[in-house]
C-alpha cells in the first residue's frame, strides 16, 4: 500500500475524485463511498491538505487514470492561524477507545419476535416480542445478571415462527404477560442504568412497536448497534452476521440458535473481543478473516452442488 500527502488541487464531487500535485505532476485519486463521507465535508474549506493511503487499482474518470484511496489518516486546511485539523484517524480512535472503556454496566439485549404465516400477505402485520434475552456485565466485563423469558402475544404465534425458533406450545405455556415483561425490563434498567448493546436495528424497532401496541410509556435508555459500530470502525462495506462475527472475533464455530439469551451472550462475547482489540490487547485482520470465511462458505456450497 502506498501513502501520499498533499494539497488538493482539483475536486470532482460527481466522480468522488481529487487531484494532488506529486513529484511535479498531477496525480488523480478516487474515494470509495465510506471514505468519501469522511472527506467531502472538508471541501467547504480552502487549501485542504490530505494524508492518505492508496492502492494501484485504477479507474478512468474524466479521462484521467485515478487510483483508489484505501484509508484516510488526516485532513487539514490552511487558515490565518495555521493548519487546522478537520479529521484525524488516530485521535478519533483514541476517543472511541476511551468511550468504550468508560461504560460502567453494559446490557446485551436480544429479542425473538413473531412472523406472519407462510405465504400470507399481511401488510398490516405487526411483529410482537416473543422472547427476551439479557446479559448484563460490569465495568470489568464480568457478568452480573442474566434474564430470559417468553412473552405472551396478543395474536396467535404462527407455525412459521415456531419452526424458525424451534419452539412449540409447551415452550410458551409459562410465558409472562406483556406488563410483567415491561416491569422486569424497567427494573433492570433502573438498577443498572446500562448502555444497551443490540446486534442490528430490528430489536429496537420491535421494542418501539411493543410500546405502541400495549400503550406503555417508552423506557428511556441508550442503545448502541454493535454491528454498525464494528462496520464503521473497520470501514466494512456491509454488516456481519452475528455468528460470523463470533467466528471472526472469537474463533467460535457455531450456528445461530435464534434463542434470545444465547444470541445476547454471543453479542457480549463479540463486544469483549472488540474492546480488547481497541485496547491493543490482541489484534486481528478483520477484513482478511472475513475473506477467509467467505472463501470457506463458497467451498462448502461447491461441495454441496457437486454431491
């Protein structure tokens, strides 16, 4: 990988491309979308300097050979007071690390919820909370509480839902009422005042729908989507599945159980490893691990097709 630093000479927003004078000639570079989101805001200033890495992947843009920007280390602009920093990757990393380390109690939350029946088109269908799984840890990442229950729904649970979650009517016999779940959840939040980590956005969406459906007052809490956090930190193009992340971060080979407490525990495992990575306790090449995982999945698919 190559590095460069220089004054932005020309800027082409439609192509997400810039030119910089290097070795007495103009060189052109283009940004992938996730890095362009970092860069474009700086162009509201004049005399912008950028320090970045690039590969030799070339695109022909505006008739010029442009190379791919792979990372941005720093962006500055010249002012009357000197160079002002707009973006500094190392400072951002330090701030993020301090924030992750500052959390006292963390709640790792997962819900399973209902789905419409096979083949039924129900535009007004509302997914209901069916199972909750909670793992709570302290500042030292030691588990201090766990909680799991099935929750009674207003509508019958579909066969599709039961098969997907591998449950039957016996599993639902001891389900608690929506009101009991609400009170239990509120009690846990009042006791620990945790930062709540979820994997993806579905859990918080279904929880919001639960409040409206039962006309309960929304419980105030801070929610963080861990998979989104990891995607942004490692500049990945897309989210990782929960158990793929468990394999990458913890080298644990498992199939997602779709059981709320198991998935909440998996989320905690990934958080703990992510925190260690930020603190430099160990390191992994996440992108390389994901490539290996994808290659392995492709090999398995090829073997199945050949059988």
